[in-house]
């Protein structure tokens, strides 16, 4: 194969479509997907029970008790029941095939999955997708005088009347494109005394339904989007005895969410977890000792110093994890694809990726969709897919210079938040668009996404219509002024 794509989620699907569109139908590509249908993390059908991806607390201190064999239930499929998109559907769909205008603005996961399946059918991508093919190992085969080839070992599962049959298959490809995202390895921070806790330990990726927490005291560690969303669901739809949200570091958006959560009688907002006693009680940080930040008005202050929850749910994010990638068999260090090169040893951030896509030590390896805090993953994936198809495959990296790539990588190597694109999003998308002559970010929003959103507003006679039209005019005028200033 010319390109092997791992993962048939949104990133893998748009990459397959863009590669064939840019390079022509003669390009020989294959998409390997471990579940029985496309969709990636939106595909809850693939969710294993019991959870399939347990993790352990990551010890960041010398406290041996914090680094025990304690296991926290986690899953590689983090989409839970009643989850809706946190972006408008017109920022969630791909530009060439929008959602139906009658679908609600923030569709549920089932609707997103149906959309992705229909997108595959619309572009006839079924022929290049192999389902039930779990990639277990990818390694480079290097022979003198021959082109380097990726050897991809998979486990093909087939359901039979007698049970499930698993057989191994091997694929070979000139290029490897990893599109499995970064929500597969849940991160659990070190908690002093966690071995003393006898209740249920859960990562937010393994959360499924509020019905699982009936009459239980639930401690949610982490006040990010997932933590606040799960707390809100448990408070409004669950029947928990009490919900405790523990937050150590504050941001503006967390302040808004958590102040709203406090209005629920069963929700208590506490400071960061300090330690767990031998009796199993959870004690919280004391701001007077400097081990926590303060934000008056958000915490419940008039509460006892400890709690005894039935469940501790860690909404503490994810780490990059690609266990199927192995070092190259070549003795040349320049072509090595070892884990310690493209991802830091703690899994906290990716590295040596030009434009956050191309591994500069071996340009036959690339990653799509590894960044965080994207304003729109659909727009983001489209720009990355177009850049990869044009610069790497169509032009065969001929316009890329190693020294320039190295300089770009080093310029952000010391930034621990380099993969968070929230404030860098427009600039990043425009840099990709500029390399391949694609539409810039504001043009994408104003001339493609905004009309779709307005069409939906009119179709549903939505009350936000006039507000959105006004905002749109302001955005358009700002765009025009920006263009004038540039000239």
C-alpha cells in the first residue's frame, strides 16, 4: 500500500477521502479499524465491559504507597450515555457534507456516529476500510538497496456461532498515518494513600450512565469539561446521595461551570485531594499550607475536612499512548521511530512532529488529530488531511527541508502546552492552508460554516437567529478590516 491509516474515526475518514481526492483513485490506501464499524470514539458499540484499559496512578513523588498495584477502571472508548457535542453541529461536520438542517444544534453521540457512517457511504470509502482489524504492532523493515517498508501486524476478529475467531494478518505500506487520537490512555494522578481506599476507582473514560451511581457518594477529581459535565448529569439525572467535585487549579471557564454546579443541593465543590487515610477517608488540601489555589465563591467552605465516598471518579485527562509502534529495525538513528522520540516518556506531549503532523526523523510516519482544545476538530482535521495529502504524499516531501522542520519543532519544544491550540488555532490552520493554497480560517468560517448555521436557524425558527446574524455581521466586518490592514 502507498498509505496505511490506523483508525476509522473522524480523522481517519477525512484523511482517506482527502488522499484519494488529492492524489487520485490510483493511490493505494488502506484504513485499519479495530471495531466492527467506523466512528472512532463516537462508536459506543465497541465499548468493552468490563472496561478494557485499566490504568494505575502515576507517581510523581517518592511516596511508594502512591505507586501501588492499585488499578483504576478506564476505557479506550470514552463517549458516555447522553453525551452531546459541545460545539454547534456545523462546526462538527465536514464542509462538503453538512448535517441535515433539522438536526438539533448540539447533536447526541448517536447522531454523530450516523453522520460519520453516511459520510463514508457518500464518498464510497468502504472499499478501503478493513473492520475488526486491531493493529498490534507496526515496525520498519529496512533492507539495503530497497525502500523502507512498514510492516503492520493486526488481529482480525470474526464472530462465529462457537465464539470469536481471531487470526493474525500482516500488511505492508510505504507510509503510516496514525489517526487514533489521544483519548485512549486515561491519566490518573498520584494520590498519597490511595491503596487504603476500598471503594470503586474509575476514570472518566469508563463512566457510562448515571444509573450506575444510585444512592452513592461520588467524588469527582477534576473540574474540566468532562468533570463538570458528568457532575451535572449526576446532579440532574442521577440519584446519587451526594456529589463532590474536587478542583486544585482554577481557570475562568471552570469558575463559571462550578458556580453553576453549586446550585444543586447535592453538589459540593471541594479543594484538591491531599491524601487518603488508613481508614479510607479522603482529606482535601488546605490552602493555608500552600498546596492549593483559592477562588472564593466557588468552593463550599463550611464542610468537614474529609469525605468517605463510595466512588472516586478521576476526570483528569489523558496521555499520549501508541503501544503498537515499535522502534525501527534499522541501525540508523535518523530513521528510528522509538517511543521516546515522538512522544515524551510521561506521555504528556508529542515531540519532533513538524506542523504537529510529520515525524521529522522518519517522514514515512505521521499523526493526525493529536492536538487539544481545538475550536473545531472537523475544520482542524480537514486542514491537516489536506496538508498531509499534498505536502507528504503528492509532493513526496520534496518541498520540505529537514533544517526548517527541525527549527519549527525546536521553536516550541520547551512549551508544555504546545499541543493546546485554543489561542493558537487560527494561526495554526492558516499556516497549513498557506502551504497548500487552501482557504484560510476566516474564509472557512464566514463563507462555509456560517451559512450552514444560519440555514439551520431559519429551518428551526430558532430564537438565537437574530443574535447570531448580528454577531456574524461583526465578525464579517472584522475580517474585512483585517484584510484592508494587511494590504
